[in-house]
C-alpha cells in the first residue's frame, strides 16, 4: 500500500458584496448580496500506481437580502498513469472538445493517448445545470472523441454525445473537427456538428488563419449555425430561437507598434433568408508604461433592428499597486424600443494589490437603457491567495 500526500497546495478565496435595485414583492428595492468563492488545489500528490495525482475543489456560497444559495463549481480528483498516457478524472468537472462544446458534468472522464498521436477520450455522468439537487431525475450524458494529433498544430477528431434530461432526449450530436498547419504562417481549421436526433446540420465553422508577418494576423471565416439546436430539445425556448444563421467575413489584428494594437472585423449575415452585416474596430494604446487607453466601435444591422455602439476605456496602475479604471459605453438603436433609441453605461473600478496574497477592489456601475429607466450597482471585492 502506498500513501498519498500533497507536495504543493494552493488555497484562494474571494468575497464580493454588492448592491443593486431589484423588484421584490412587486416593489423596487435595493438588494444586497454577499458571495464568497473558496478554492483549493493540491498538485504533485504521490500514490502508488499513478505518475501524477491532483485534487481541485471550487465552491461558492452566498447570502442575499431576498434569499440565499450555494453550489460547487468543481470538485474532482485527477490522475495520470501508464507513463502519463492515460488521464482519469472523477467528480464535478468541465469538459471541452468536439461536440461536447463546453459543459459541466458529474462523473468520470478518461483520455488515452498513444506515442504516435492517436487518442481516445470518453466521459459519462450527470449533466450539471444548477446544483446537486438535479441528481436522479433521468439526467444522463455520455460522450466520446477519437483523435489523431501527430505533430504540433495538426489534429483531426471525430466525436459523439448523447444526453438525456429528465428521461427525455436533450442532445444527440456527431461531429468532425480538424486543424492543419501546412506552413508556419498558415493554419487551416474547420468543425462540423450534425444533429443525429434532428437529422440536420447544427453547426459548420471553417476558415484559415494567416500570419504574413509576426505583427499581423488575418482570419477568414464562414459559419452556419442552427441556434435552436444549441438548446435542450426539452426547452420551450427552442420555439423562439432562429432556425438558421450564416455569417462570413474577415478579421485583422495588427500590432502596429509595441504600444499600439489595431483590430478590425467585417462580416455579412444571413438570418432566416434575410441579409445584414456587422463590422467592428478597436484600438488599444499603451500611452505610458502603466497606462492603457482603449476605443471601440461596433455596427450591427439586421432586418429586425440594428445599432451603433461606441466604447472608450482607460486603466492606470500606480507604483503602490493601486489600479484605476474607467469605462464609458453607448448604444444607438436604429428603431426605438419602448420609445427610446439611446442607452448609456459607465463604470469605474479601483483595486489595490496589497501584496502577493491580498487584493481589494471596488466597482461602481450605472446605466440607462430601453429595458429600464436606470440601473446602478456597487460591488466590493476581497481576494486572498495562499
């Protein structure tokens, strides 16, 4: 028998308190919230039969003037064995890749990779929506992905997922994804998701990434999605989602100078047979070593409505570890909503890194939008890392 002990442990905690107006018992009242996030990471544990072992726990609890709640974000044990070719993870965890997209579940995940790049991953358990109370209600998920990654930058994968919610079929998808880097400056990538249960395409995303020089990145892309297939088939919201959406365009990122970064994006949209377009631009300037200025513009035009959006922000870090930031944003709608076409929001944040372990901060936020006359929030944060 072999024992287990932690060679390296980190503990962190964040407390957040805030206040905002909310509707309680038919009246608008100021609601105060207090949340605490606590996490523990133990790595480089030693246990007979494993090359590496780690434990992670991440949970939160809160008290609200209108109620209370708590939950566990992550709680798993992960081990590597067979010369680290087999990775096993048990507990509440987050899985990505292939048609799994990005989801939390409670159960077992396994990934085995050979020395020539062939690999197979699989997982099974209970999908997580909110809390552990969802157990034993007919919820179940199982998925797998086979892949081949012979060299860095090149990978091909086939994946499948089958999910039940309260005993009814929620998702059943099969997918293909590939990434190939034929040149140092060129990467070709694409992904396809087929809804087996609906017998139609849920998503396709293809496009190259070209880096002609180190300071310029050009990304071309075409994407088709069926938004309602991203929702559970048991959800009533599927009847309100768009049946299809296509977009194609180009995005360019240019590091003009060490202190100046530019970004631009232009794309055409097709929504249920109607056309539109979207464009955005952003500039970030590091005026001084500790000061960053950002300006952004965004234009969206679709058949139902559209808007112009502008945003400016600034952040400055003092030698004492105090950081100050301000952010201003406005939207101008093409068509009024509740008789209003313009909205404004503003926020200011101050943080102080007292030392490597402690950080305190506060944020003030205010806005006026077509969905409500005004809104304000005040948030204070205290973080600790051991």
